[in-house]
C-alpha cells in the first residue's frame, strides 16, 4: 500500500542482536500502522536478523550500531552511530525518532539532539542503567513504558508519561482437538503449556515441581515445555540457561517421575498451535516480568492463564476472571491453581473467553498502533 505524502514520518530504531519479543512487537506494529497516518522508516544494525524483513513495504536503512559492552571505544562508537541515525533522520525528514531498547535509547537520544528531531523512548525492559537514565533521560520528548510496573521500576530516574502495552494478533479460534491432532498430542489429556525461553529465571523448575503434584491428582495431565534457546543463553546463573539448563530440566523431570507427563518441544515457529491445544497456559518467571507478552498471546487464543502475581502479569491477568495469580517461585500454589482449573472445564471456558475479550479490547495490534500513533501526533504537534 503506498504511503500518504501527508503521513507523519517516524524513524523506528532497533538493533536486534536476536529476534526477541521486542523485535516481534516492532514487526507487528509496522504491519498494524495506518499508512495514511504514519510513514515509518526502519533503521537497524547491519547484522540484525531483522534486516530485510520490512524493505518490501517500508524504507529500511542498515548500518553498524555500536555495542557498548566490552568496547574500549564505546563513546566514539556511540557518537558515530548517533551521527548516522541523525543523518538518516534529516534525509528522510522524519518528525519522530522512536527507540525500543537500552542501546537504542542512548543512540537515539544523541541522534535526536544532533538532528533536532524529537525522540521518544519506549521502555520494554529494566536493563537501562539508572546513571545513564539520569544523564540522558531529559533528552527524549516523551518516555513511554510497556507496563505500569516498568514505569514504577524507574521511578524518579525517568519521567515516564504513558503506558502502551504490547498488542498481538487475535487469531481465529482453532478447535482443541484439531490442534492436538496436528501436534500429535493425546485428545483425552489435560494439557498445560509453559511457553518461555530456556533460561533459569523463567521458572521452568517451578512448573515441573507443580506438575508433579497435579499429576498425582490427575494422571491424565500432560505438561508441554515450549521454547528454545540461543547460543548466548549457554551460561551459568539465573539469567543464563540454554542447553545445560535444558539437560537439568530433563533430569529433574525424570527425578520427579514425570517422563510420561511432560514433553520438551524446543524452539517452535509459533506458540499459537500449542495454546490452541492447551487447557491452561502457565507463566512462572522468578523475577517480575516487565510485561508478559506470552500471557496476552494465550488470552488471545481464549485460554485461561495462571501467572505470577508480580510485575506486568499482575496488570494483565484479572484474577478469577481471565485466570489466576500465584506467588513467584511457589510450586504448591501453582499446583493448587492448576488443579482448580483442570477439574472445571466450564470455568476454563469462561475464563478463556473473558481473556480473549480483554485481549481484543486492550491488547490487539490495532489498539497498540492507535496508542503509538496518538503519542507520535501529540509530540509532533507540540
């Protein structure tokens, strides 16, 4: 679709070392924008896995964007990257520079100052150092966050004015039996899905321990651990995981005598078929999530969610309406919540439909695009 000449020019800056939740969100946002209102330009790193994905629809520019960690020339590289972004902003005559990650916040802030173009930060995580936030946080014209939790996390360090949560596609409802046949899952099982990257802080072990208690009550229960890892995840500690962590989890499943009640899928092209096949979707992160995108994806698929009562999930899940909340790292509470839902198919259906209605109302792609467009317009016209 051709872009309108009167549309607002917005430069979206992303570095994308991997295709993660932020990159998926940016791609879906671009697809949901109204070209009559917004003319996006995508700027990304030369080596980004996102490079080339949008060039058929929108102008796309790629050049090396500095990496700050373990870079002795980080300051010079940062200025060089910012200068290139500023030049792209001037050449394209954009009205807004929009950034999404800690590194692009820094590059974008300097580029905006150089090009005299208003900058908007969208906080998606808690990785921006407070010292840098205090140093550069006055440059953006507007700072928005993916959740109220993230806004409160930064507190006085950043003046966050708006909360714009992610949006996801609202898929057609797929029959559970059909989805299970496609995935070679037993039709008679009660299926519980945990979809998360294979890193320790996502709390897979909590899920397995809870599953042990659930299976004792109902041997028909099958747990699916959906998700893979990148090479960078193969490190120790709560923030790491990868292949060693997956081996740990498989060993734990055998220790808990769950070999016949849990399957590890590895990386999958889409979680949607697994949500369609599920009776319940769980979220078990040990630390407060900045948002919890997988939760709204499950809600959009009309599945009830049991999530941790912390961070973004606390804002998304309406307890006893769209799902249940349990304390982080509490396998007993998780098991109790799962048993409550798995023994009541009517309650699951009711919560799933309520969750889908909430996703359509608050977390759809058109709603996210509308919210971004409104903020961009406000800043451009101020």
